[in-house]
C-alpha cells in the first residue's frame, strides 16, 4: 500500500447514523473527560482488625459516635473516644497497604481511610465522588453519613454528594476490608497476593444538572458504514439538543450543516421522548475551528459524473464532499490545512467506496 493510499483511507469519513435507546447504567463513564479534582495523596488511616470501629458487641453496625466514620472529637475531658484520625499513621492513595508498611504485609482485615477537603460547588452543578477501585469491600461515608457500599476489588464505583458537600471541612472516610471468602475474589485458596487498600485514584467529578452518564458505540453487525449505539442521560431534562464541540476550547462553535447536493450531510441532534427511551442520530466528525459554511464555495464535475463540492478556508480547500447513490462522502484536510489543494482533489477523484457487505 502506498503512502497516498494510506492518506486516502484515513482522510475519508463516511456518513454515520447512530440509533440510541436509553440504558440502565449504574456508573459514570469517561471520568477523565470530565471536570475532576483529585483526592489522591496521603490519607489518615486506622487499622481495625476486630472491626470495633464499625460493629457493636452484637456484631451490628454502630450508629453512635464510637463508629469511626463519625470522626467524633471529645466534647469534654470525661468523654471517652478511643480513636483519632488526626494522630494516626498515613498511607498513600492510590496504593495497597501491604507494601507501604511492613506491619501490614500479611494483614487481611479492615483499614479505615480518611481524607479532608474543601469544595466550592458552582451553582447548577452536580458533584460525585469516584473511586477507581478498592480491594475488596468498601463502606463509604461523607461528613458522618453513609454514602453506600461496594463489593469488588477491581471495579470502579461512585456516589453523588451534591447535597452533602460543604464549602469547607468535608471529611471522606472509607472502611476497606480484604478478608477472603468462598464467594469473593480472591477466594479462600488463591494463587495471587491478596492486596488490600484503595488501589486506584479517587476523584471529585463535577457535571451539569443533566449529563451523559453512559454510552456505547460500535459498528452495526455486518456493516462497514452503519454505526449503532446507545446513551443514557442522567438528570431531569432528558429532552435535549446535543451540541458537538471541544470542551477544552472556550466558546467552541457548534458544528454546522454542510449541504451536499441539497442533502444534509453533516447533522447532529437528540430526541428525548421520556425517561425510558431516546434516539440519538449523528452524521458528523469533530475537528477544531471548522469552516462556518452552509453551502459549498463552488462545485466541479469529474470524469465519472460525480459532482464534487468544495469548502474553502481562505485559499485552502478544507473539505470536499459529494453524493454517490444513497450515501454522502467527504474528505477533510488536516487541522492546519496540511495537504495542498491538488492533493485534496486527487484523493477525492480516486476515492472508491468500500462495497457493502
């Protein structure tokens, strides 16, 4: 394959159509693509081999100030409080406890983690705390209130804390337990080391009131042109107009419609019917600083009868588009108009669609 053929294949973008229905998704995806604040670093820890900070003498979860997640401080000299995170040892998060402290190398049981933070939440935003993983069972508390429980040492989990976070003095506490069991991973007899601890990053994640919680996109079975998928919105306003753009660029302009032979070849919209169903169709790609044109600058017919439509960025061809049969095709120049006009035209003229299978 020649370099020209490689360029041709990578430069051509086919018409995409995605049909989407809402799905149940218990976890927020694409954390790295959202507004986040890390809570990684040194966390205060208390080793609790008998779970005295969680269970009473009847082995029932405690609700009193003796529970470690309350982070209670004595109110007078006669009040007995037998734990203190502020004077306890520290461990790195993310990281296992086994390799950070010699005394914990063989330890299996409960370890309590505590991290304090301040957070000024902007109006109209929601806030989640996301854990990449903690081995094996985790009980999570914020400011003395339970957020929830997670089981599984290799899977992420998160909780919404929008109405629980304070501008100052928040304390996030986890009880992490890695006791092996017959129905746990690892089981009682295992052939790998049973690491314990908060082993992956912890982040605060800020999102809009209604946001895309989960999504899935793939080629339709048996097709090289049709892309199908689904997405799930989380929030109260499920009927939305979707906007394409680059969140890293302030005031990024929405994508515009390119008319190819009178047909809308570049379009993005979302239809939300109710909380259980939605349809998402997209016929677009993303690129920085798109030419804001709604019709081609000029057209040109080529030898096989196709009519090429040219979209310019100054003197440079930014895009060439055409209709062929029931499909629309286009080629796009690089972000900096790397290819000269003659190469763009040569690619368009030599393009042959992949036969439908």
